[in-house]
C-alpha cells in the first residue's frame, strides 16, 4: 500500500542543514494497522506531512499503491492532532463531515448517505445539527474521524489524534478506531508517543529515533479483538512494552 524509500526532509534553502527526517525507509501493507512510535521532536509530524504530500521531501521516494506521491493523494485522508483547529466552527457537525466530499465530485444525495454512515460509525448519528464548539473534546475528535471516513480513503494517516483527551476518553477512542478500521477495511498509519497505545492498536510498531529514522520494529501478535483490560494483562503485552521502552531509550534490545 505505502512504500517509503530513503526519505529526507530539510527545512530551509541549505540542503546541508540538520534534517528533520533522514534516510527513512519502511513499508505498510494493505489493510495493515501500523503505529509509528517516537518521542516529541523526533520528526514524526514532518514525516506525515511528507507522506501526505502536504510538504515536499528534500529527497527520497514515497509511493502509494505504486504511484509516486507528489501532492495529496485522493486515496488518503489525514486526521490531525489539533482537532479543534481542523474543524470549521461556523459549520454544523454534518457539514464539517461532508465538506471534503465536494472535491471528489460526489452529488448531494450520495454525500448525505456517506456522511450519515460515518457519523453512525463514530457514534454521533444524533449530533449532526450541532456545532463543534457545542461538543466535548472527545466528540470533536470523533467528528474529525468521521470526516476522514466519509471521504472513503484507502489509507488513513493519524497524527497523535488522542493526545489531548483524558485517559478514559482516549481508551474509548482507541476502541472506536479499531472498530471503524475493521468496518471500513482500510490501512492505518498512526503516530503516537504512547507505548501502550501503540501496542494496543497495531499489527506492527516502528520506533523512530531523531532525525526520524526507524531504529527498531516489533510485530504485535496479540489476538484481536482487543480489550482495554484483558489485552493489557497479557504477558506478551508487558514484554512488548519493555522492548519498546528500551528501544525508545536507546538501549540495546535483546533478540
């Protein structure tokens, strides 16, 4: 689905300046859920902006379904970290979700159907006539997810989308995301700095070290569907947590 080869990003006109992303290479399979784990400032957001075509890479190659990414692809949707700024406060929830569909040439009737389905998928079917500022933070993030789902992407990029909500809301959003991932049969590339979140969600976890290159990778073999309590009590979950913590900390990781 997605192939990244020797990606490098330097801000400014000097190509010899310190890179935000350097020599980054990885792949994401069709319908796979991959988490990118890294500390603040390691280049995760810059990487996503390059992958989405929002900013040009300095060098390297990005390929989505065999086609080079040089601008935002039609098959891709992006859920930003700051959901409060990504929603348009003068539009209702329903209009926010439907807004990107006009650029796909979808008629009003089909757009209304896609919008209703997406709102139902995230548990907001009765909130379409409200405005974002009338909703809680967790509900606003659900609106942002619904907008991405209504667009019907083949791959969904998510930049620490649950970082600013409380722990209970975060757990609910994680479970919601897993349900819609299965329901819509899409590929997800999810950026986070939370180890437990990465393990709970992913098929694979890639650890990024500054300047945004893959320093470690683990395959998560925990059974699905997952549960916030029982899954996190599994011995394998604890083992993976220790391995990823050591990788983030720069320590050697036992094979």
